[in-house]
């Protein structure tokens, strides 16, 4: 067993790569969804209900439509596989940061996520948790990039099915926060992106979903209005969005509308994990990132729409959206508005509202609703 090592002066544990360190991977990259390598995950990084745990390296596509690699965990349940194999849940994780040290498959899970993922394993599902391309692999993870993260999740599930494990082709996606957006994006493009793989997509559960964030981004500037109850972590979210957007679209010239403090924050956002970055930026405000409105950049609105907007049409499987009304990380009205759009467009969506839950609390509070919902989607 590899002991977790605390980096002196930071209070943060160093990542554990389980013998698969792909940060500088430079080998040939096969077709998307190909399995490149699989190793046993260090036991300290597993979850209680997992019978086996793996860390895998797989082929995918990055935000520039170039061949890339990603990593993921694969957990199997303790119950024997049913005829046809264990059904699969793809877990889309929330915001951890953009730096390699933040990679979920190289760090212990939070107590909440340990409980949440263990619940699904106890229900008889195998779990595939993609890190998203660029976390622990070359390049920068493209934060809130809808299509890029959807590709990463789908390719991880395809690769897991090439491990020789008894996995069913039936699968669904679950996600929280950043992962809620990734899960919804995956649901929108799952059938298209998995075409020819033999997979059978069944549905999605998303909580704390940052739908419609592009509207807030397009209004950004020194005089912008922000929700009054936003948590301080919003400064870190802002820095991550700007860092990812600048990497994906350097032609926009974002530096021209940022303050010197914001430029420094964006630079730090490329490597610093979320809680440390939130602490570092605690004296900033979201309007304080901007020296001029982003709308002064030609083509900015279209670029942001293309980068991060979640479609309100085109879903071919049911969606369950969960929202906590005390959420200060992702304003609840974003999910409520998105649900209204989906309903107006005749999409197969269900909404569950948790009046007494905040951003994190909604994850576990949603289980009494999401468990039977997914059971129905997997029923033949």
C-alpha cells in the first residue's frame, strides 16, 4: 500500500498515480475509446463498496479535436454480475481544479463521494469515473466545455468495456456540479459519440447543474450584476472558466479585458486545486476580474455559446435534474430555468427540488429519487 504524502507547507496530499503516471504521455494514441493501459488502483483511493478498483488510460479527443489521452477509475460491485454483466454508471465529478495534482483518480474521494459511489455499487452498478482529458494527462482540462467533456466521459465508458470485465452494454451517467453539466452534455451526445461501440445509453441524473452559465459569462465586466448569495468559491470558478476559455480560444485575446489581478488568478488557475485557489482569491470579486466588458471582444458571445452552452433539445433518453434551493455555488435558478426550457421543447426531463439542501447536500439527498429513476431506465 502506498501512503499518502503531504506536501510540506501546503497541507495538501501529493497525488498517488497507482503506477500509471500519464502526465507526460508521449506514445501513439489509438482511436478514441481504445484502452491503452489498466492498473490496480491504490487501495487508499478506492471506495468502501468496491470489490475491485482500477485506474485506466484511454484514448480520446481534446477540445481542439486532436487525439488525446485521459484517465479514469473503474469500480466493480461486490455482488456477482447478473446475466449480461453489471450495468454501468459513468460518474462525472465536480470541480477539483485544472492542475494535474487535482486529478480525482490520483486522490482520495471526499466522504460524500465515497458514500454516493458506494451506494451505486451496492445497487449492483459498476462505476466508471473519468478524470476529463487534461487532468493528469498532457494539455489543460477544458473546464465546462460541453462537447469536450462529453467526449471524455463516453470514451472512458467505451474503454472500460474493453477491459475484459463482465460489463453490460447498458449504461447511464450521473454527475454533480461541473459534473452535472458534463453529465447533461454526455446525455445530449451519448448516442452520437458512442455510435458503433455497441453501448446502450439509458439516461442521466444531474445535480447542481451549471446550465446557462454562458449567460453570466457573456454579461461579465466591471459593472456586472452577480447573484448576491454567491459563495466565495465563485472567484475560483471564474478563474477556471477564463483559463479554460483562453486556452481553447486564444484568438479572443481575453487579457485585454482582464485586470492585472485577474491575469495572475488565471495563471494560478492552471495548476492550483479548487479549495486552495478559493483561499488565494478570497479578497477578489467576480466583477473585479474585469477591466472592460467581455462584450467588447468581437465574436465573444458566439465563442462562449459554442464552448459551454448545454443544448435544450436533442435528448433521446430521460433526464433527472436535482436542485437544492440553498445552493450558493450554482444559483438554483439556473437549473430551474433550464428545466423550463427542456419542458417547453418537449424533452424527457424530470425535476426534483430539495428546499433545505445546498450545493453539496443535494447529492445524497437526491438518492431516494435517483435510485428508482435509474432502476426504471435499466429495466428491459
